[in-house]
């Protein structure tokens, strides 16, 4: 049986897993500003510059991601572009501040009002991963499952064994597990705001767990399908 049966499933799974693992735990930055105006301005310049660099890297990635739904892509890009504008405005404001109080307030806003790493980029990664699992990995694995099932019922019926049947059963179970784990996750991720994160730094933990569970199930499903395909050669 040709390996092209699983080509789409394997490619989609690999892309999805790679995307998810770029969504590392968000950076936890201290919001307390330094003491002097010069120190605040130096720290503010670095904090805003780092975030501007990260946002300028993420925005094209999201724009070019073809498996994110149009609605979710619009939401994600709206947040990231607003964060980018906010960081640029704060960089200018901090540089122009003439007193500690104003600079400290602007510095604190970098973290409390935007949460570029803790919310904006993190939720973008999780939502994108969820959409890619739903629109690419699961359909591709389901298509592979359908083709393998048909092959085992037809041309390759004589090669069916209890071991292959067990792998096919697990393939179905893992697809179902991935589907259940990822259901509603993109919407949940994108509903989180900086205020939510300020109140609870673990607000995206359940989202991360769901995405990780779905990725694990996709990987196991891919392994099952590959093993059955190899057995039918």
C-alpha cells in the first residue's frame, strides 16, 4: 500500500506539533519600575523594544497561517497590531517623560495594560494551534483512517491481524480524544484579556493543557496510522 495515503496526515500533524511547541510558557516580567528616571527610561526602552521585535515577528506568521479561521485570524491580528501600536506609543512616551511618576506609570502600563507575552502572543499561538489541529491534522488523520479501513475490508483483508485491529481501534480513539480536547479551545484562548491575566496568571493554563492533550493524541494517532500502513506493505 502506498505511503501517499498518509502523506497529508503526517504533514499536517508535524506542522501542528511544531506550531504548538512554539507556544512556550509566557514570560513573567516584573512590573515594578526602577527608581530613577534614567533607569526607568532605559528599562522601558528595552521592554518595549523586545515586545515590538516579538510582535513584528509574530504578525506575519499569523497572517500567513492558512489553517486559522478568518474570524480568529482577524481577532488575533487585531490584538497583536493594537499591542504593537501600544508598545510604540509607550516607547515614545517613556523617552519623553520628564519626571519619575509619569515614567513609572508608563512603564507599568507595558505590563499591566498589554501583557504582550502573557496574553497577546500566547493566546495567538494557542488559538492557531487549535485551529490547525481542527482544520488540518484531524481531517487528514480521519481521511487516512477511512482509507486504511477500506483497504483492510478489501484488497488487504488477508493482512488484518488482532494487532492491526487494535491499532485501528486506537487510531479511532486518539482522533476522538484530539477532537474532544480541542473543542472550543480557540475561542477560550481568545477571550482572555490582560485584566484576566492580571487577576490570575494561570488563566491560560487550561487552554495550554487542552492543546497539549490534543497534540499528544494527534501524535499517537499518527503513529498508529503509520504502523498500520507499514504492516500492509
